[in-house]
C-alpha cells in the first residue's frame, strides 16, 4: 500500500489510484497483508506484558524478564527462523532452496507467524502476476515485457513540431530512500543491485530510474540510504496511473546466496496530492520500504541537459562537485551529479558526465523556470558556487554558464514538447 503526504501537511494522506494492471494483484496482496498483519498482532504473553507496561507478573510471583533475557529470546528465534530460509531469484525466475544463515534480514518481532520463505514466495508471485497482466494488456502493442522505452527526451527539439505534440502533466522523482519496514531489521551495510523502472502511457516500457549490475552494486548504509538515481531517460508522463516495477537484490559472497531486497510493483496516480507540491510517499515491500520524494507538475516541457563542459580554467583535482537543478515553486534539489567524498571527474576535454540529465519544467506561460547550480567543495567546506537560469521553450536549445572563479562551466539544454507512442506513427517513427 502506498501513502503519500504532501510536504508541510500533517493531516493529508492519500492512497494511490490503482491502474488497470494493478487491480488483480491488489486483490491478492490485500488478503496476504491482512493475514500477515493479523499474525503480527498475536505476540507472546511475554511480549504482551512488556508492551502494555504492566508490572503485574503473569501467574503470581514470577518476576518480569530482564531486557537481556528478552533480547536473547529474540536472537534465538531469529537464528531458528533464518536457518530454514530459502533464497529467491526473482529476476531469473524460480526459487533456489538452500539454507542461508547469513541473511541480511532479522525479524523485529517474535512469533510473527509468517516465515521468511513465505514472504519471499509472496514477492515473486507478485512480479509473476504483474508480468502476466502486462503481457495480456499491453504485449500486443508495446513489444516485450523487458523492452526499454525508445522515446527520446529531445523528440521535437529540432525540426518541425507536429500538431499532436503538446505540454504534459509529468511526475518528477527527486529521490528514493531505502528504509526498514515494521517487520524486518536490515543488517547494514548492504550492496544493492537491480533496477527501478517507471511504465507510463507513452509506451508502457521500462523507463529506468535506478540501474546497477551485480558487478557494480551500490553500498547503502544507515547514514546514506539513498539510491543513486540515473534516470528517467525521458519525462514520466502522468496521463493514467504510472506503474513502477522494482527488482532489487542484495549481493552476497556468491550469486547463489544473493537475496531479494524488493520485487514489487506499485501504481502512482493523480490522487497523490495537489500539483506543484512536494510529496513523500512510502512503498512497502515484504523486507524493506522505499520512501519516494516526488512532485506532480502540470503543463511541462522536457528539459534535457545535452552537455556540461568546463570551457575556461580547470577543475581543482582535490575538489568534489555537485550539480543540481530546481524548478519554479518546488523547494527541493533535483540532483544531477554528486561526486560524494571523492573529487569530481572531468574529462581531458573538459566534459562533465552527469548522472541524471532529464528534468520536467513547467512551461514559460505558467511562469516556469529551470535553475542549474554548480557547487565545488573540499574537506574544508564549500569552495565556490554559481547558478544559471533558463527560461523554458517548446523546442530548440538554450546555453548558459556558471562562473566559479577558477573555471567556467557551460550547459546546453534541449527543449521539447511530448507525444505518446501512438502519435509517433504520424511522424514516421
């Protein structure tokens, strides 16, 4: 279940609108979650007495257990549960049964009534159903379930603009944070790989937000639990509810002991809050929760940062860098590049490779603006920063520079209206 709360509102929590492909999945998972929630309410007398704060011992003169005793019981149950787990391979299909005592998950509650292996099977079944429904509804029109979107963000940047090209309502994803859920404790740090993709009305194919191979996982810690997003590769159109396909795994010592982190699909619809406001929602899987920071933007054009280059001076070797963008009315950075604790890589020709380069921006008629900032920092703190603003266009490109003192960074932004795949047939695509 997905709950979204606009930032700054303490009272508004809105449920996602299910897409047509989600209805059958939700009927099944609703029953599963009800059974699971009921089972978690059946705690032991020991746990119940402690939670209610009652100091009256059960059965007379027995003394209440110490915190150490409770922890020992929980650890004993955790080990017994994990000895009988199964490791799942949802991306390859099927479940490989094996003992796995080094699992990254440990239960938060004793006597849950739902086993680790049952939860793994539930995650896999959810994805199997999602795939079958997608192939039934969209397979004949949009190719393979595993196809990626082919629509470019600079569709109409150059050349004639057809009559069906238009402004679109789009979904801007700012960040995705990995969190523990109420059932399982994560043994940090974890090496995460896999992907998160949005499927929208444009072509219903995968539009990647996050993608890592097993050979190049991202290390997540409690101090830095945010996924390093690299997409979308084009704006996410919010015409009908958007399906998000999530297939994440945790790397083990060998591939045979890799574990499922999340294998789920969720829908994001118009009921997530007012347009032009930042919102945070949580997608709960069986083993972890993802917190999504997003905003719905109406009447947008696509802004694609075609290039970012140092054109004068040079970037200091010992300086890290951060490139972010902001759009009018949204008080949140859209991170385009963050070098983290290391120096920012600049190519021999001065080119800076951004991690993300596609932003949805409200059109100029709606007072839209795109602001791009560059920050340089060292161990001592911020060294220099500058920003440049771009006024949105329906097509063509814009050029702007940031002057950091020791160098100037030039950005070229391409602008384009949008279209859906059925419209592209008229363009000869």
